């Protein structure tokens, strides 16, 4: 979450990325590695993810980037008013660079380019198509 994969790209477009506090990051990682990563989805974990998103919203986040494949197992757009950007779904149908450019524009337009995005991001080094950003 602390790495710059999305943060740096969004910052270059005038956006600020908020990430959960350390205790919440530790909880998120535990859920991702010990639950969803092995196919377990607990209702208590789902509710905790929504509470963390709400905390980010209270700190100014206007959308949430679901930057890890397993988060989609816990959070669904129809269960929240907060715009969710599921990067797995976004990559699925299009060239990654095009998807990221469109997503950044979509995120940028949430509130007159003054968007703060909460992000849970655990990604490896970017593949070469992303380097054009």
C-alpha cells in the first residue's frame, strides 16, 4: 500500500492517495493472506473493510481503489455509495495502459479533480505497458 505504483501516477495528475493507518493495513494484509488468499470470506472481514473505507471517506477519500485481486471478494459496488475501482475487473477487458488512463480520468472527475482516493495496494513492480504513464 505504501509503494508508489498507483500513488505516484495519481499524484502526477494532482490527486492525493490516502492509505489506511498501520493497524488497518496490518489487518488488511492478514485478511488477504490468511483468508481470501486461501478462499475464505468472512462476513466480519467484509464489514471491517467497509468500516476502513468509511474511515478513509471521513478523512476525505472520495473513492476506493481495490488494488489487490482478493479485495473484490470482500467489497462490491452495490454494497456501498463510495465509488470502487476494482483494478482486476478494469484490466480484464482492455490494454492495461488504456485502462489505467481511463481510470485515472474517472477518478479525477469524481469531485472536480480534487479527489482523494483511499487505496489498498499490494502489487509487484509494474509491467512495461504501465511505464508509459
